[in-house]
């Protein structure tokens, strides 16, 4: 049921959002078309997204070949005289070639829809392993499924959809591995390999995954040492598979650019084409971290419309953020066993991974904020599954002692997101829909 709801909402977003109007969609599709046209990865300097790892674009390029779609020319219509940015949404007066390309773009978006579905399944799995309750698992997955900005990310061509899915699966597999016990077990060894594969794929999807992968790796090492020989072997398997999956990319970067992440070459190129984007500051710079970050994050974490940057009303964003903070506090109390009961608790083995992944997602956002003039909430979605579990169980902590009210409170966040969906559809998706 949750999967069906997700697909109906996200496919609708994908169909209603005009071509090229999501976050940097023109640049993302440019990366794909370079692969399709040249049969190789683009070097840094052939587009603003050429600084990104390649996995998402390779998958979309393969999908394009399967569909038999010729090379797409990413281009949008020039602004008409007197036309504002919002007006471009209702004036996609395509040439025949542009119309065909727009249709093909909608077909390529299906890859992201599929990755989003993987995240929904993983969110259910993470919540189930964390709480052993189907209602908590369903509510957590449903929250992610109807979170409007997640729908935007999963409905359009951009690599956030893949990195979110990979991090969600890595967390899910880590929890499953932890809960298999320390005795020799072939199934546990396969789970360890799965953690490594998921981490390697996440590293190849987007670098916002790296803080999450670091904490997952640390947690696995600590647990592996505790389990002694069998645990250490599992850690070795996970590390080996991760290197086997992603190592080639970082070696390639060292050979071509002298650094594993090619940061120097990427920053030099981005600064040339977008002078105001890469502007590093000191940690805790007052203007960047205490003014710019809160303003942009709060305005984008629940929903913004992508390229056109249509946002929810400020009061809605503030109320949602405040309620989320309260719910998160409640969830953390359950993890720390200061609140909660035998009917609603987090498994001891799951508490640290949930909190660590959420903290790593925040760290990923802060690293971006320190180095660039970007602070969009979607960058922290690498921890969205952990966040979903914590706020769902946290909301129930404010429902008193009644078990009936506590069960009902688990669904507060999915219901709130449905309310936000009504605003988005009424004020944005339907009025500005188009090909």
C-alpha cells in the first residue's frame, strides 16, 4: 500500500513538472548525454555536474539505450520579453525537436522514481528492524513516501535519488547484520558483503554519502571487534566489497587530477563558471551558519519547486520545523531509554546507527554549507530513513499514557505531509503543470 501511494504521488510529480525545471536538471541530463554520445565519462570541465561521481548517470544512460532514445539536446526556451521566471512554466512553446526531447526526458525520469521506491522499501525495513512494529514501519515509510521534497527528488533527473537509496539500504543491511548474532553464519557474511556493496555504490553516487559511510564503517568496526574473529572477518568482507565496487573511481581521480575526490580541479572549474558558488568560510562563520543556513534549510527541507524555487509559506515551514524538532527530541529520548515503554522502544542495537546516520547527514550538509553558498535540505536526505523512524516514534511520546492515542500519534507526520501535499498541488503543481 505504501509503495502504491509513493508511486502514484511521485509519478504525478514527474508528469506534471515541466521538462528542465527541477534542480539543475539541464546539467544532470548533460552528463548523461555525454556518456551516451561519447561512450565515456566526461572529464571535469564539460558541465557543472561533471564534478560528480558517475553511477547515477551511467544507469540513466543505460536506460536511455534500452529505450532507444537518441541523444537529447538539453535546452530550455529563452525568456520572452517581459516574462518572469515563473512565467516560463506556462510557456514551453516547443519546437518539434524540443517537444520530442521533453517527452524523452520524462521517460528518463523513471530511473529516479525507481530509486525512490528502493528508499521507501528500505525505510520500512530500517523501522521494522529498529522497533519490531509494523505500524511504526508503515508510518515511517509513508512519511518518506509523501514528503514533498522527496517526491521532487525522486521524480526528476538528479543523482540525489540514488545516493539517498544507497544510504538507506546500507543502514538497513547494517542493522540486519548486527542482529544476526556472533556465531558463524553464512547469511551474516552475505549481509556484510551487502553493506560493503551498498556503501561502494553510495560513494559512486554522490559525495554527500561519505559522512554516512564513515559512521556506518566505524559502527561496523566496533561491532566486529566486539565479536572477535567472526566479526573481524565480516568487517574485512564489507571493506573488500566496498573497495571492489568503488575503488576504481578514486584511483582514476588520483591518476587524472591528483586527488581521490578531485576537489582542486572541481573547485577551480566551478569557480570559473559560477563565481559565487564555491566560497569557503571558517567553521561557525556567523553569517553563513547562523543566518544563511537556517533560512535556506528551513525553506527547502520540506518542499521547494526546484529551478523556479517556489516555496511553502514561511509560517508553514517554521511550524513544521518546530514540530519536527520536538518529535526528534522525543525519538532521541526513546533511544536513550529515558522515555518509552515495552510497547514502543528502539532495539538496543539500532539506537546508535539511527542517531549516527542522522548526525552524519547533518555533517554532510554542514560541509557543503562551509564550502559553498548552498544549504538545501535535500543534501541531508542521506539520513531521511533514520529521521523518519525517530520522529515517528518521538511523536508518540507526547500522546500521554493512552495506548490508543500513542498508536494514533504514530501517523501524525504522514498526515502532516498529506496536508503539505494539498498546498503544493493547489498552489504549484496543478497551476504550473506542463510537459
